[in-house]
C-alpha cells in the first residue's frame, strides 16, 4: 500500500465488519468508514474541491474529525489540522497560511469562526459539526449529498496527506507536510514497534490535531484494528474504557499516568487487557514507572518522534525500573532508532561525533516530512542532503541508546504540549512595561515542566505577575502562558549578546 486511501479500501474489503472506530454510542466498521469516506469526499468534490486542495478542521476529538481525515485520504485532499486551544489570532494565521477551500468546524467554535470569516477569502465551504449557523452547512447534510461511489479522483503516493502545524523557532507555527508514501511508512513502522495486530484496540485521548492524534490511529488501522475515541483525557473514563472495551494500547505522558494511578477506585477496574502503554514527550520518573508497573504490569514503552519524522523507541521489555543500575540508567533514554530510521549525532559543522559526545540529532527515513508549507527557508535549514536536523541535542551510549539532554530551540514540554520560549517572550515584550524577557521550563510535579518567565521592567514602569500573565492570555494559548514570573534588574547574557538560558535555569529551575 502506497496511500492511506488504499489502506482504507483494503480494510473495507478484508475486514468490512470489524470495528474501525468507536466513539460514545457510535460503532463504525471498516466497511462503513470507507463508505462515509467516499460519500464525504465526493460531496467535497461536488462543491469544487480538487486533489491537493486544503480542508482545515477545527474541532475537538469526534467521529466526524476522523471521517474528514479518511475522506481527504481517499480523494487526495490535503487535511490541515488546527489546534483548538490557540488564540483567535493564531488560528487566523494558520488559516491564512493553509488557505483551505473548506473549513470543517464544531458548532462550539461558530462564534470564533464567524469573527474570522471576513479575513478568509479562500474558504468557500463552511461545514459545521452539530447545529450549523445560517452561513454554514451541517456535516451530515454534506455527507448525505455525496455519491456512494465516491469522487472521480484518488490520492496518489506523492500527494501531501496532512498539513500539521508545529511551533517554529520564530514563534510562528510551521506547517509540516508529509506525503501519503511517508505516512504509509510511518504507519508500518509504528505498527511494528508498538506490536499492533488486527485485534489491537487503541484508546485515543490525545487531540486529533497532533501528529500523535493520527499516528496511532493509522498504525492500528494498518493492521485492521480498532480505535476507541474519547473527547479528551479524563482518568476515570479511561479506566472505564479499558475495562469495557478491552483496550490493548493507549498513549500517556507522565501527568496522565499520575492521574490514572491516583483514581481512588483504581483497584476495582479490570485492566488486564492492556498490552502496551507508550509514553513520550519527556521521561517518566522512575518512581512513577515503578508504581505503574506494580498496577499494570511490564507494559510501558517509550517512543521518540516529532511532527516531522519518526525516530526511536524503547520497547516494554527493556523498561525495567527494578532492574540493574544500567537498566535503570537507560530509562532516561529514548531507546534505539526504529527499524528503517537512520540516526546521527553531529556537531555544528555536521561532523559525526563519537559515542558519549553530545550533538544535534539528525534523522533520515522514508517517514519524514517533505518540508514546511510556504516556508522554503525553514525547509532548507531543516533538511540537508536528505537528513532532517531535529534541533534536539543528545548522545548515544556504547550500546547505541539515544539520550536527549537539551532542546536546541529552547522548547518547553508541559503536559505533553510543546511550547517554544520565543513565543512566550514575544508576547511579554508586547507589554509596554516590559523591557526584556526570557522564558524557561521549570520542573512541575503534575505537568513535567511549566513555563517560568524572567522579566526586566522598563525604568519607571511597574507591573504585577497576574497582570502580565493575563496580558499573555490575550496573545497566545493559555497553556503557553507563564505560570510564574520572576522580576529581575537584568538578564544574564553570553559574550554574543544572547541571553544565557543555562544560567537562568541554574538560578530559577528550583
């Protein structure tokens, strides 16, 4: 299979009656999923969309989100995801950059979308999940208008499949495009390392706008398995779903695992169906892993990747928090490169470094992105001779385990969300009282990290922590905003004039 559309077709032919998606009371088989993909893609075609035209989606997790994914994958439309947690100005920037012909959105965002419509001349079709406003058409009405045979176009291997936005070093989101060929390689690789089969049942709680929101869904579908979808993460609902739906796999970050283990009635649930829980974003503390294994058994694995590419994995049989000192040390690693992934650790000149020395992680594989949408400069910076320059700093030990030690672009990871310090700093610097600002990640018991800002006020000006945090909320998503602010007279700088984040972390990380 060279397109995700072919995967949909294959599953409909071989596993027509097997469940593809469970969402609340809805149970959609692979046969039904393919039928709705054909209908919806044909309806979009009738409304003027052609191969590689963009379809943007602004919604929380719902069945219609994944039906839109499948329709685009079938016909070769390019699906652009939008983080619903972003501020209106950020959503506006993404929509202008992606220039979709159609926007699928949930009714809860009708007022927001209505406020942006005058700025979006490219959007010809507004399709609403739920009660549609007068200027939009309901999702089901569009679906019903489509032909069961589907449109006269199909996706091709080198078509772009998804346009998924991830923060850039400038603070502006960058749109990552990956082809159908790359997404098929990604699904195959992920299914292999996650040990999926046709009987696998994935519980998807993380947002569909993330690459992780489609990655595991595609991987389990690659094997003809099932996705059980939740609107979001709610600890008790997750435990209930594992028991009732016989879930075999789910993805958790540290804060989510902690919340699950803290549910008072935890012992009353039958969680015996779980075969694999994959963690990512940041290492899970050893005591938390030990507690998780005591409750769920040795089912925890680690994966490292990004919107741009697959990378590494540490399988569950190597996650041994009660093992030898060497096995415990390797819990801080992200394991080995996945099969089919080439990995190098290089210095600033692109020269390979020996084992144990820290440098930038470079990757090359069939899974990686083609480039950044409308951003040739960023594409050229990220891709060199086929290698993707990750911006992550790390090293390999004598057995090839990869350890990440820093993030070249000062990224902060809070509750699994990537936050770039530059975005926070740019927001703070727009306040008239702020002369200088820096943002760092500091340890947080629940979220792993949270944002702390260090601020220098202009002479004669005054401001309070609460005021600056509220000001940031008007400009950037709330999860990116500082949770605390330290006022100082000046920021430490390197000889080059750049702010020394190393010194700031030393001073304020505790």
